[in-house]
């Protein structure tokens, strides 16, 4: 998945400047979640979306104006989607707009790498009204942020948290002009820290001591161990390219992989594929589709033997599943883990056998499994 942060770095390198438009916080119903972002070129072309409609149109206009004015302080738009924009969502969104030029290329590349690694960013406002960022540690990662219920490290006492929530809610419901506006640099610090640090990514993550906050870079990608680089494997890697997965693509055959793979996939040639399952992070997904039935059996059994891998899929028919189930019982796998196996793969009701069709059905199935994993864990699958 090519993130807006990655495209931002590309645009700055290619065009000398670019803007980052980011949903800093939402309340109620909104087109996109906090953390959604888009990168904007000086000529107005853009990558990504914050939900379309009037909200996005106004944010793009502000981004173009900011780029025309040159590298400057962060701008902030706080819009009630119904009264201000005429959108039927009914919620409120805080959108920030930042401009970057060649002086920031190293920083934006660091931001892009943080997305690849599934890390949040530690951010703080500088004296000139810009945002300075460094990668956060894995201990401070956050899932997709929201106004309430975000869990983080170092949670404060309930009373302090309630005071912060009350302050944020009071700010959200304060009277405001009917049109979106950009906050001038002088009062920006208080407004930004309320919108970003306390509301957008969890009030407990806001550090009173140094004024920094954690910034989500969007949904964390789910790691998928994909065994097999045949026709379906190749089609699936392409189908997953724009989706929130980080694919570790594994095959033992020489020249099994294509010359080019998507940015969110890494190809690994190995004669010991079982080690990949043994070393897989908690929460990783596993999908087996090799050229060898004995290898399929061994890899699937190893994956089912770990109860911390929430999705294990195996390409094949119902007959193949029945044969494998018999072997799984013989080696002592639990009935619960056997039942959890996804085989045949893909959403039911899609009968096409072409690789692209199988890949599309399987990508949708993986997205469903990812949603279940995110709901089951406060931090989602490990990456």
C-alpha cells in the first residue's frame, strides 16, 4: 500500500514542494477516520483521499494556497460537516495542512519509512508553527485513532483523563464561524495540541512535560506470510498492493518471483520456509499456496500449531481439506484450530477459477479477517 507519506516524499523529490493534508481528528460521523491523509502537488494533483466531497475540496484549495505561499506554518481547518459544508455525515473533522520543500526531504523520507515499519510518529510544534517529527518506539504504537476510547501507554488517572475529555468536548461544541478557517500561528499551539495530542490519537498520549503527542500514520499494516509464487500468488500480491497488508512472499524455487513486486511486498527465496512460521510475529496472517502438497501440509500444520496466528489459509478444494484434516488430527492439532483453517480460500459464492478472481475473493476474505483481528485486540495485529 503506497501511503500519502510515501507519495509526499516522492513529490517533494520530484517537484521541490508538496503538501500533506491530514485528518487530525473526527467526532461523530465523518467520511474518513483520523489519520487519513493525502499528498498534494503544487499544481493541485494529489494522491490519497480524506473522504471526498466538500470537505476534501476545501482542504485541497487550502493546500494549493499554502503551496503558493511557500513553506510556512501548519494550517488547521475545523469544520462541522453539516452546518459548515452541507454534508450529510453530521460529524465534525479537524484537518491539518502542512507544506514541505527540499529542505524537508530527509524528514519526509523518515515519515514514509515509519509507515512501512508500522510506527506512529512523535510530534511537537516548533516555534515557527511547524511540526517536527521523529519515529515513535513500538511500545507507543496506536491503532486508528478516534475521539474516545483510544488506549495507549502510560494511561493517566481516570480523573485527569476525564478533565481532558471535558476540555476537548467543550472546544468541539464552541460556537464558530460557518466557514472553514485556517488558524493563525499565534494561538496555534493550544488548538493543535487539543486537536491532535488529546483528541486525535488519545488524550493519554499527550505529554504535558514537553508538549509532544503521538501522530498516527494511518492504519497499521497486517503482516501476511504468503507461501507460493505461482499464478494465484502473483495475482494476490497485486490485489493486495493498495491494501493495508505487508506481504512477506516466500518461495524456495529459483526464479519463482517476478522482476518487480509491489512496495508493500518483499520476496524471500529460502530452503527453510518453516522457519518463517516459527519466527512470525504474534498476529501475523498465513496463506499457503505452494507447488507441493507435502509442503502445503507441513506449513499449514506449523501455522495451525500456533494459536496466536488469527488467520491461516490454504488453497485447495474441500477434498484437499478433508485429507489434510485427517493428518492434522493424527499429529494432535486441536479441533478448534483445525476448524479455524480457511480452505477453500476466498469469499463463498465466487466460483471463478481464474487467478485474478481467486485473488480478488481472497483479498476480500483477508480484509474481513483483518477487521475481526482489529476488533479482538486493542492494538490490532502485530506487524
